[in-house]
């Protein structure tokens, strides 16, 4: 459990944050009572959430390893990265090639504090605090330009974060803006929470918007996520529930209920 006495002015410990709630579901320690309470309330309505979070994290790790091993990607920009946990993007990528470079982006100040402490001895990895909708600010940031050569292929990651973007901020447009800045051979990895049940979409959207003080977008439907991949060459097995994207084991935890799922995949710029 996060030390409750550690409370920088920039962090409101009474308001749950998506990053800290995700940390709690993954079994992490960097969360507060408000985050844990919100998670417990969420689990009452959508009990699959914890397993979903674990499977999503494993999807991220498989994708990074696949892009590094099979496609030679050595540069990653992780939008909405969340709190550091085990087998982070830089650890997976640098296990393939120690020269791999990673930029983590998140707007939660606790992510910045913990991330920088973790990475202060890794000069090929950086954490920047930014709103992931600020494409120019992120890609033009001094740490990004220090590490990332946009004349070479890059993997831009939007893993389990697009549901945090409201419709009025045009989530599909955000993905397109990033894609326009990347060279052919680059990849976009995108997934988000979806449900085919209107009552679940309404409940979670309303609950999370209220709990996080408006830092939420919408649980969507699969056809809406498909729009994120417009113009991209989608890698096999296509857009799927993420635990089924190139699984490396048959022992992965399976959701016992399917009231909502994490859905998406990997697209390549050609």
C-alpha cells in the first residue's frame, strides 16, 4: 500500500486516478484508499475487471516483444503508460536489444515521480508528464527528441487508454495525428474497453467519470475501435479480445464473465 503520508501537492489522494486503479488491479502498491474503494465498487458491477487488467498487461508485453523480435522495432512511445510495474515496455524491449529506446507518457504526477526514480540510471528511457492528446508537445518534447529518431520506424502505444478520451476530443483523430508523424514501417498498438451491453457501457462510463473527477471518456463498441485503424495494415490475428492476440501460453487467466472486454490490435503504416 502506498504510504498515505506521502502526498505531494500535485496529487489529490481523495480522488481516484485511472493509473492508480490499474496499479491496484495488477497487485501494485502505488495506490490510495480512494483508488481501492473505487475498484471495489467497480468489481461489484463488472467482476471481470481484475483479470481483464492482468490480461491487458500481458498483451502489452507480448506486443512489445513481437515488434522488437519479429519486426526489428527499437523505438517505443507509450501513451498513457501508467505506473511502473514488472516487465515494463523498456525491460521487454531492452531484453531483445539493450539499445532500444522508450518514452513513457502520462499526465498523472505520481507516474512521473515513480517512473523517473525507477529509470534514473537508464539513459535510453524517459518519462514525461503530458496529456496524451498533446501530440505536438509529446513528440516535440526534449526527452522524446533526445531518444526517438522519427526518420526510423517507431511503435506508438495506446494500450488501454483510449476509453479515457472523450468523444469531443476525437480519439480516432488522435491516433491519426500520431500516425501522420511516423514513417512507413512504424506501428500503432491500440486497444480499449468495449462492451456490447448498453447498460454496462452506461454504468462504467458514468461511474468512472464521477469517480475520477471527469478524467474519463467512454466505454465503446468494437466497430468504434475499428476506426482507430483506418488506413493501417492490421497484423494477424486482427482486432480481437487482447488475451487472444498471439498468446504465448494456454495457461493464461480467462475472464469468467464477459460484460466488458479489452479489444484491439496492432496496425502497421505502409
